[in-house]
């Protein structure tokens, strides 16, 4: 059974970068699903803008051709497609020039209370200019909202510069810094598991939890993102935003309510409690790697420097960190983070490993007693597993084996499972910023990341090589195993 989505009042959504990859692969498919589910009413409008000289009909034809494969087998979405495309318009607009903004303002003319969302699916270096031109055209007031994608800067100084520029046109209440990981069902379900069940929260502290692992692994390489990626690397691209946000949700104190600032205040406290990683300890608690040629997705693939065309690049495509939250709840509990490209499998998950039982009453022949684990899988196959020790059925003495209580969302709830962007886009329209990053969160994350980047830059050591299709460099295994622990791999 799925929850019924309530229709929202009519709104306008303008996508800057409307011909780009994000708009075509994520935003428009998400909006189609919300239209098919009747949450987006027919009076709403989507206006895509880009420099491409396309007519609205040409744009709709292009989008239709790209949406059809994505909704194959989804009869509800197929039936809704034509009606959805009627809501889509296209306007050529160069975001770096002053021409065309008055015409955009005229097209958006309507009641002051009508929500207008401006989604900046563009390079971050365009954020300031777009926001300034929206302000000059009179489009930043009233019920207007702006959505900005990561990366928000490449360090603390540039993040502050972007936030200042956006803030001159839109106040904090109007600004939605999106991290699509926070829209995933499993991430939100973490709040329900912790704060909606008496079982977990009393155990959610150092006395009962041994360690936490957060893994975001990809099998793909840099592909067409090589230009961006070589100036970013895995630490900026994944750890500074996605992975630190996941860590915050695991480690934060119970908020007084689910009011947006109550949740975000608690996440901010976690970021400020992180033990610094800098030149003094980076070599001991951080690993950076770069993939070499190997096999991934069943085929031979080149190494990073060949794929990116950067033979001398020292950009990391893999990061492993041992982080610590220095407060009463988590003192002494390590948080192991790892992320990388061209790894063995595509998986994103949080693994909470509880402490071992203090004494076993079972004979050694019964089998080894493994610590309980709570596994929250974000992708693929979103769901939750709780690993418990159980008796193996049958005669032959008491034998123990660890087995999971498994709740895969698609099986448990059925129907279409909304993608993260579906939920987050509708939250912007509602004006609900709970799952979006506040300015001080972004800047606190960079405050922790910058010393790691500085330590790596000062080191003469190159990223450690690893073969494409592996789990990363051996140093990442050593990072966790010297603490007597191992990286989790699903044994079910």
C-alpha cells in the first residue's frame, strides 16, 4: 500500500539548464511522475530555458523521446505523458546576458501568491548572475523560491561567496540547497526507525554501538563529467555533501519536532562536533585512491587518467575516512566513510554495528556469534535489514546462524516508489525546507573538509592506485582492519 499524494496548488517551475543532463534524466521524469499521480495539477506550468535555439514543439518532441524509455512498463505515466507535455514550455535564454528576462517575467505574470520555483540546473559559476537577473526582473520576491544544486563552492571561501550572491536576491527562507540523497526513502526512514520505535533510540549511543559504516560505491567512471570531476574529486563531490548529511542523520540528537529548523539545528551540532582531520592525522585516518584500468560492469575499462585525458592528474576517485563525533553520545565510536568510482558494485548503505554480547552461554560448536547489524540500503533496492542470531531449524544440536529481518520497500509497500527528486521538488513547492541544507550547514561541512584538502595538497604522496572493479586500494582495508573491524559486505 502506498500513501496518497495530495494535490498541490498550481505553481510555475522554471528550469535553467533545461537541455542539460540533470533536467532530462532527473527533473522532468520526476515531474512527470508527480503529474501522473495527480499531485501536480494541470494548471501548473514548467518552463525550461537554455541557450539552445529550440522551439517549444521541438523541445517537447525531444523530451518525449527521452521520457518514453524511462517509463516503459509504467502504464499510468504513459497515459499521463501527453497531458504532462502540454504543461511544458521552452524559452531560449542565455543566462549570462541581460536580454530575455523581461519576457520571462511577462510569461510568469500571475497572482502574487502563486508559487514560482527557479531551479538552477547549471554550473555553479552561473548561480550569482542568474539570481541577480531574477532580482532585477522582479522575480525574486513574493512566493518565489530558488533551488541550487551541489557543488556549492569548492572550499569554504567560495561557498560563502555563492551563498552571499544567492542571498542578495533570495532570503534564506526562499533558498533550497538540494541534496537528492536526503530525498531517498531509506534516509527519511532512518528518522522513523530512530524516533518512531522504542526499540532503537535507547540503544543509539556509544554504550551499545561499536561503529558505523557509510558506503557510497559506484561502478561507473567519470565519463562525460571528467572536466568537472578533475577539479573536484571524490572528497568534494561526495563526502562534503551526501556522506556528511547521512552521517548527520545517523548521529544527531532527537530534535524537539520535525520542524525544519529543529532538524537542521541538530545536524549542525554534529558537523561542529566532528574531530578535525588535518596535517597532523590525515595520513592515519584518511585514504585517497585513483582507479587504474580493469574490469567493471562485465567489460574492460580504462584507468582514470586515460578516461579523463589527464595523464598527470592526482585527483582522487576514492576516499575512505575514519571520522569521530566528539560528544557524549558518540565518544569513542568511529564512523567509517568510503566512496569511490569503478568499484565492485553500485551500492549506497549505512551499517550500524552494535556491540558484541558480553558473554556467550553457547558452546563453541554452536557457531560464532556475530554482532547485530542494522543495514539501511539507499540504492539499489531501498530497504532495511536487521541482522540477528537465530537457531538453525532441525535436529543435530543447537546451531546458530545470523539471518536478516528484511524489509525491501518495493516488496513491503508495492506500487511505484517515488524517486528522491519527486519528493524534494514537491517539498520546494510546499515551502518545506526540512530535507534541504541550510547555509550554516554547508559552511560547517566545508570547515571540516578544508583541512583534509590542505593536508592532501601539502603531501607529496599521490593517490593510491586500485584496479577498476575492486573495492578500492588496500590501504582502505587497512584503515578499518587495524581497528579490528572489516568493511561490511552483504552475505545474504
